[in-house]
C-alpha cells in the first residue's frame, strides 16, 4: 500500500494533482479545497494517500496531513459513504471539529456537510452522530486507566475533574497520577 508520496507537484487540476516521484507521475484525487491550499506546481510536497481498489478501477486519494487521511479512512467505514463523498467531507474540517460541530448543531459545519448533497449530508451526519454517541469520552478512558491502577472510581474522577478535557487520555492520566500521589 502507498501511505504517502514525497515529490514535486507536477500538475494541479480541479479534482486531482499529479505528483512526480522517482520520475513517475501519479494521479492523485483530492477535493478542490485541498488542491487550492497546496503549494504551486513544481514545488516539493508530501501527500498522504489512500489507494482505493474498485471493481473496474484503482484510484489514489490524497490528503495534505495524516489527520485528514485518518478522518477519510474513518468516513469510508461508515455505511453508505464512498471514497468520493468521504474526500469531500474530510476536507471540510478536522474530525474533532466536525464532531463538535455536529454535536453542537454548528450551522457553518452543517451547511458545509449539506453542500455535498442533502441525502449524502444526512447520511454523514447520521453516521457521525451515531459514532459520537458510541465513543467513550476521554474521562472514561482516563478513569478506566486509573481504576485499573488501583484507585477508586471516586478518587479517579475527582483527580480528573480539574484537568482539561482537550488533553489526551495519557496526558490526563499522568496529571491525575501526580495529584493522586500528592493527595
């Protein structure tokens, strides 16, 4: 599998770019928004990729960051969402921002999702909403880790209460351990 291409942007079109790597030009499909934010033709660039092998074709989809690629990969695993739709949605906003927008009914995010079409937009919102509900919160992972280390659930929750939820579970656990060890 191809994870990324590191080379020159040989050609920029509306729906794809051609990346020249090792003397070979590879056609990589991207959203128009992502293409417009790329460096000019002739410049070196690292492009993260997903190879989609279909019944009658093979397409390489490109993303400017690893996070965009990971978001795309999570989208194509949703029921009824194919790579063409996923590439458009992945370029709207980062995954966490998208989830927050859906959770908080952010009109700007929702309008951008519906720009891909009403039915497809509804499917994306429905599937992502379902995923958001199924995901354990950051507290759950941190609380679970602390209780597995022998702390009571009550103490773990109390220690995590003052720690920012924007931090990773690992960071939250480390900070909570410092508080628990001092307490």
